[in-house]
C-alpha cells in the first residue's frame, strides 16, 4: 500500500471519528441542558406552590379568627337581650340604609314563633324588612372587606415562625417535590431580609451551596420589603441526578474510544510495517552489492590461477592467496551480518554464558584491531582500570559487540583528522562494570541519537558513499547488551566525537 493511500485513509477516518465524537458530545450537552431546565422548572413550580399554600393558610387563620369573634359577639348579644326561660324575648336589629340613614328594629314576643310572623306582616313592612336585610348584607360585605384589609396590612406583624412553621414548611416541600417528580434529598433554610437564618434543616450548610444547585423563593410577596423573608433550597445530589439521565451514553463513548485506539494502533502498525519493508528492501540491495565485490574478486583470483605464468610466480601466488583470504573473511563478515538480522526475529537469543575477564577480552580485541586503526593513520588507546572486571557473558557475542563499536568509529571518522580511539573500563556503584569507547569522529546529531539503536536505521553521511552497512550493527549491540542484563547509552556532539557507554553487572563471587 502506498503511503499516500494510508494518509488518505487516516484523514478520512480521523474526520469520521471527529464528527462522531462531536455529535455525541453535542447530544450529551443538549440532554444535560434540557434535564437541568426541567429540574429548575419543577423546583420553581414546587416552591411557588409552597408559598401559595402558606398564604392560603394565613388567610384561613385570619378568617377563622374573625368569624369566631363575630360568632362570639352575636351569641353574647342574644344571650344578653333576647333569651328567657320561657322563650319570650325580643330581637333588636340595628342597620344603616344605603342612603346613610340609621335605624333600630325591635321584635318582641315568642321567638319560637318568629317564622310565623311573615304571614302577619303587612306588605309595606315586609318590604321594609327586605331593605333592612339588604342593608345588613352590604354592611357585612364591608366588614369582610375590612377583614381582608387587615390581613394585607397586619399579617406581616406576626412572627415569621408562626406564619411559616418549620414542620408545615417541611411537609409542604416534600409533597410539592414529590408531586413534580423530584424524588431526591434536599436541604432548606428560612432566611430574613438581612440574610440571617430563622431556621434550617439539619443538613443545611451555606458553605457547600453552589450557585447552580440553589433555589430561592420569596414567602408572602405582599409583605413590605423591610419584612420580606426567603426560603432557600438546595439539592446536594443534583449533579448525580442530572448525570443519571445520560448514563446510557457512557457505553457509546467507551466503544467509540476503543475504536479510535484500535484505528490509531492499526495506522501506526501500517506505517511501521511500511518502514520495515522499505528498510528490508534497502538491506537486500545493500547485501547484494556487498556480496558482489568479494565474489567478483574471488572469481578473478580463480581465473588467474588457471594461468600457467601466474602459477610459476611465487609473488603472484602469494598475492592471489592474500586476496582470496581477505575476500573470504569479507564474505564471512557479511554472512554474520545476515545471521545477526535473523536473530532479531527470535524472541530470545540463545547464549552460552560464562565468566569472562572483560579487561583481558578487551585487551585482546584492541590488540587485534590496532592494525586496522593504524592503516588509516590513527591510534587506539586502552585504559583498563577496573579492579574487578569479571562478567557473565557470551564471549563470542561480547567480542562482536566491542568489534562493532570500534568498527563504527573507523567508518565514521573524519577524513582530515587522525583517528583517535579510547577504550576504558572502571567499576561503578552497585557492583557494575562500565566500558567506555570514545572516538573523535564526525559525531551524531540529537535526532540521530534517539534512533541509532533501531533496526535498519542508518545515519546519513552526506555525500560520502564509502560507508557501507545494513543498519544492523548498533541494533545488534543494543539487543546483546539487554540480553546480558546490561545497559548502553550514547553521548555525542555533532562534529566532535561520540562515546558509547556500556554497563554490565559483575559476577558475584
């Protein structure tokens, strides 16, 4: 698959996931807002009904008091003027006509026979009685208006605890909230105009009240502003109540994020696989080129051996033997590189561990590598100061690790500066051995230092084409050091040089 196709699919899927997440988030926000609006409307409707119920209770209180006072006054007047043991007495009526005339009407006789008087009353007197009753009605209506006026003007003088009893308010609140479907805990307090709390519920805490969970309702709105009182209600679990309405969206988000993670992982694998494929193709091309040169040299040497004149010349025979030997070593080295590559496909390398004196092994390697360094006009210096240098390693792989690092230093040397290689050992804290291999070569850039231990990665050398390789050397070194339970890192400055630092555990006696 082409890289452009992968990017196209990535963009399409990214836009699709973005749109899907946006729709889900907007739907969730709308659900929360609608649920919150419904909740606020239900609370305000409940508080208004509580306020109305308290006003009705107060009106009923005043009406009952006035009715009781009137009833007592009437019975007192009747008992005083109208009753005797035989039921003989008189009824006195005082009334005011609509024209403002005041009159008194007295009826004497047996009060038990008053219903029978109607038939004996002349029509003019009957009409006069009707007018009297009508005037009495108007008078009573005036009294009712006066009672209402007293309710409006004098009710605020009563203590608020009598007008809105805490037990009554608590019952009204519970009933109102249940009627509006708000079955969740609440706390409330009755507050006066100055902000002082008249009384409150047991769990009411003003410090924990948030603006979006608190609701306020004015009690007795017709009271003067100086005597106004408020009831404050808040719901500690309002957020949970609102969020419970969108719980069904949680699985949808989870599945969407799982799909997004799987998609991103698939894209990363696709790019990584494509990169590995490109690197393997480069590896095959480089390997083919690296094999062609020694094979051609050996083939040419074999053809020269068929010439009788060459066989008769000892000098020429020695030269041909040297060429064949060198090119054979070169072929063997390339084969080892291929074997190193195959080792990366195995989960665990097969190692033959044994106790090795690192100082002795490194001294032998330096001695062997000295000729190659001097061939390029350089020198190699060793400083093996470690007092305890016994490590448990696979000697062959340990030797290959050191050779790879030294060989890299030769490959990436500066052309105009004599090569200088330094190899040192020392003991560090924690019973460990530190091995340092330093050079004065071209160095590494910061971005290269993070990738040099990756398989198939090769540092760009600009216009230089004499540096051959497959990008496996340092990856092999890193893998072997990890297998030996050690650690490796690089310190480098571009244009100055590079130092590889290997840390290995010492063998415990």
